[in-house]
C-alpha cells in the first residue's frame, strides 16, 4: 500500500486479468519480437520452449499488476504463427517438434479475443471502530479474485435481474463484477460509508467501460419496503465479511430476504473470514439462511494474508482462513413451482442452468 497525501491510502489494487492482454499499450513494451529466438537462426528446442513458456498468459483472475510480457503484443501473433507454420526441420525428434507447435498454438489461443485490461483504484480513509467499511478486508479481495471461477454457478446476469452488493465497504467486489461481467451493480452500505463509495465509483468510471455502478444507503437494522428500490428484484446478491456483531446474522438475512428475487436462478454469494470469535455469528447466519429457504450450491475455504497488523505478531501479516459459498433457493422453497423443484434437484443443474 502506497502512502498518499491527505492521510488517504490509495491502493492501486490488482489488475482484472479477464482480458489478459492490453493491446493499446505497445508504448509500454520495452522489447521487440526481433529480440526473441528467430527461426532463421535455427534455435534449439530448449530455447523455443523456454521462450514460449515466458510468453504464457495467466488464466482469468485477480492478481498483482504485471505485464503479460515485455514484448510488443501487436507483433507476437505473427511471431507465434511463424513457429506453428515452420517445419522445425533442424529439431530431430518429432515429439519435441510437436511440443513446440503445441506451445506456440496455445500462446496464440490465449491471445485470441482479448480486449483492454481494467485496473481498479480504491481510496481508504482513516479506519475507525465505527467505520470498518472504510477498509478493504481480505474476504473482499479473495471474493473478487474468485469470481471468474464461479461463473458456471451464477445466473445470466444480463437477464436475471439486478445485481447488488450488501455492505460494499470500499466497493471492490461490486466494481469487480461490473468490470468482469459488463453489468450494472448497485453498491450499498451505511450512510457514513456511502460518501467514500461514491469517490471510488467516480474514480473508476472511466475504467469500467461496459459495466456500470450506482450507490445507495441500506441499513440492515431497519429493512423496509421503501428503503431500497431493489426489493426482491435482485438475481445476484453478494457480500464479503459482513458479520462483526451479534445482530448482523439476523439483519443480513433479513436484507437478503428483502432484495433477493424469488426465482430459481437467483443466487447469493458470500465470503466470510473464519475468525474464532465470530463462530456463533457464522453458524447463526447459516441457520437463518436455511430457515429462509436457501441452500448451499457450492462452497469452499481458502487462505490469505490480512493486510492488518496483529500487535501480537509484530510486523508479520496475519494468515486468515475464509469460507465462501454460493446459495440458491432450496427445492422445498414455497414459491418454487413443482417443475422448478424437480429441475434444481437434478445432478448438473447448476452448470446447465447458468449457461442457458
């Protein structure tokens, strides 16, 4: 995290590697494809395979900002095509030649259909006990990173209704969804948090070119029909690290009940740190979700380093285990039709329905 004027910390957080290739940044590339092994010199198979490995594009995910390669991306496809088209006659073993062709073909495939990358900048005002939403917590980062891998479990976001983030904090998860899936996301939080949310949305407006965002106040402690426009119209509800008081499980589930669409494809995506002190709240949350008529579609745990110094650990960062889950309406939910209940009970329904 870099220090900035006016006691604000601006995180140049990660690049959305959805597109992997930024084709408009040739000026930033330092090397030329002519610096790569040229076929007329009959480079060794080891040299070619090493080069092709270095040109590999990472899978879609959040990661630390880094260049895909140090070479001019506009010229790389021609270079890779020349390898695929070459007989590589000077390489004696056919199996090795096939390895080179396969690697070059893979690098070409990785670069097909890519568009510009998008970076997200977040402002974090000074953190206080009353405004914990001013910090980007680990669960938000991990959930934003996990989103691409959950696509097969999510509804068609363009037709399933509104997308809303509850307890958005600095807005990382909602901004990530808008950028990755090119949809509109409504970010909500308490009145004291909303002004900073607006700052972050404004700061990223030019980067999120196809998706869009909006901000609204939403106090879970007083859920009313007239408090939020998205009442029972949200096909996707997301929340990261939203439980830090004994009242929150009841309030959060009431908020989900208030906004979640009564539809077989509707989903809730949650990520929570498994802090021992909040185990009762997590268990209560799960129980209340089940009582509401929701069931876990898929879940898992992962570890990460919290960007928060523990006074008992010196300067070491705290390793935290987080639990994530995708929830859907259970087959027993009262509003589902008999056909809906039968369909979602079938093996493989989750992936098939999300791809329709």
